[in-house]
């Protein structure tokens, strides 16, 4: 709600012919720079700008806490130093206002590095009061719904997004240093594919066609490999029309990367190098603190052959499991899955028996072939596929294939997916006839992988909720919020 006292001060500003919302300000320094280089800046005139986060008055002396993008610095406003115009302005300033300050770098009587104001300029009059203790709000979703407030009053939240930017930059530089080309593929697609997921659908009126927001970048990136690119990557936003929980957001960022003439063994080595180097760039070493425990990203990462491991624990050989057998297994094991086919039951068994033990980075290897319609069969065992998923802190971070390049086999696997759709598996993607045509021209041996950036950033910033690392996560509209519980419907694929 707009504060009446602040509105009165806005009227006073206008009456005094002071523009409360000017066009520009010449900011020369930031708080962090002044504090770090105080010895060379002492008694020098600087111009700083930012939001006032606190005000105190002692007679004709004011202390202002000014927060800019780098941090906080104290502003001293003294009647014997500041201009008369500035002293008159002080009666119209509130916490939350954005000010520009021209002044000299000094220290307060208590030794705090400060800017001794000569002239203050109102840059934006705030009309609403900031929360006093934002983390104390009972409805934590307000922090996500009104992220701008969260960023204003919680500097540590801003640091999460600065770290996010560093992570993306490091990985982009890693790919480019290895000769990868960054590309862009369509977000609107006539046929969605690349993952088992429910899409968002829209209408393309100019083409008189139904379209889908992509669930993965995969099939278009492979088209580029077919066309002659040998190394491509894309940081892409993908969309899955599913419920929300601590590790799922309907819109999410992932990086997918593909390289001709490589297989999943090559990508295990590359991922170890990339993520090991990333953690070292952030922490100075390979160890990372997460939720009170330590995770080591020092290569080589652990490997787990999950079909064999699950068979040891349960006696169930999921590599040969049929849909009919899967229904019996789901009932016996009391699995929480609405779709009781081999794909979803195998996935649920993994969650029940194996996922929680995967704390340190682990390559989970060689999935049943029926779970991998875009993957080459395991050499020497056609019941399995050359696929790995990377797990850490019991979370899936990435998914990699030795990509299927045989167009005849790809067509058969697409047909099998279509059959699953007819049986009721709505998450199974439709066949992509254009992609089949593309690989019929010849696709080289290729390794491909997707890494869910939001989950990786959760891990590297010590967060347990995906909403903490997405600037504007999906939240239920306030008019529909009520007390509806968020439930998990995880997407299957390169997320």
C-alpha cells in the first residue's frame, strides 16, 4: 500500500520544483570500490548512487546507509558541509528512496569509511515502505512473487544470482575453448521431442498451426550435427507443463552440447574436467559444502551400473521387464507412479532404492534400452543403452547419450513410443518424421548431453529449492493460491 506520509513528501518535492524522478545521474564510484581503495580515494570527490536502507539523525548530522549493486556505504550529511539545498532536501527523504550523492571520501568519528555529502540529488522517491525483516514474513512465497523486494533487503540473495552468472560464464568459456559453437534453436516447435514430458501448447495463427514450447533442444541440435557442425552447444530455456516442487520449475534453463565422433565415454571425461574446474574456480578447491556435508568434485567421479545394482538389491532385472510385469512390480513394491509401464516403474525403482545413496558426483550408467529411444544400444548387450545420468546430492544434474544414428532403428523406437502413447503414457513424445528424414541423410557418431543449470546452481550455492536460484520462478496466482499443495510430477529426460 502506498504510504500517505511518503505521498506528502512527494508533493513537497514537486512544490519545491525538485524533480523526484530525473533522467540521469553521473555515478563515478561504487561502495565496494571506495572501501577497497580508501587510501587512494581519501578526501577525493566521488559520486555514488543507490537506495537508502537506513537513516539516523543526531542534531544537524544525518547518517544514511546507501546500498548500491556492490554493497553498502555510509553517507554523512552535515549542515556545515552540505549545501543548503541538500539540508532542505533531508526533510523530504525516507528510507527506500534512491539518491545520488556527490561528496568527499572520509571516515566517521567511529572510523567507518563514508562519503561526506556536498550535494544530494533525489533520483527516485519511494512511495511504499520496505519490509523491516523480509525473511520473517510468514508466507515465504512472497519472496519469489516480489523478488525485487527480496533483492532490496537481502544482499545474500543478490549474491546467488551473481554466482549464477559466473557459473554460466565459466561453462560458456569452457565450451568455446574446446571449439564448440554456441547456437540457437526454435522455442516454438511443430513437434516436441527429446524428453518424456508434457508440453505447453499454443497457436500460431499466421501458419494456422498448433505449436509447442520445446521440452528439450535435442532434436534441432542434432540436425545441426547432421548439417555439418561438429561441436555445438546451447543455453536454452525449456518448458514442461508439469507441477512444481523443490527441484522442478515449468520453465528452466539447461545447456545441451553435442559433438561428432565422440561417445558417452568421452563425455564422462569432459564432464569431470568441466565441473571439477567449475567448482575449483568458485571455491579454490574440489570440495563443496552442501547442507552441512561435503561433496567432492575431484575427478574421477564414481560410476554405478544401476541395472546390476538394482538386481543385487531387489532381485528384479529391469532390463527385461515387460509392461505386464511392471504392473505387478509396481503393486508389490507399492510404487508411487500413476503410469505403470516398464519405463515409469523402472524409474520409480531407481528413486526408491538407489537415488538417495548418490551423494558425491556419480555417473549412473547403462539404462534399459526401452527407456532410451534416442540412444545407441550398449555394445555387447542390446538390452541396455549407452546412457548415463550424472547425480550429486541425490539430484539428477545431467543426462548423456551415445546418440542413436541409425535411421531404421530410430524409426522403430519412435513407433514404440507411439504405441506407449496409445496405451496412455501422455508423457511419451510423438514421432518426429522430419528428424527421421534428416538422419536418413547420414548422421556421424555423436555424443550429446544436457545439464540442468538450475539444479547445478542449487548445488553450487547451497540451496535446496529451485525457486531460490531462479530470479522469477513460477508461483501460483494470488487469486488461485488458497492452500493448494504443490506436488511432484517429475519430467523424464535431459533436464
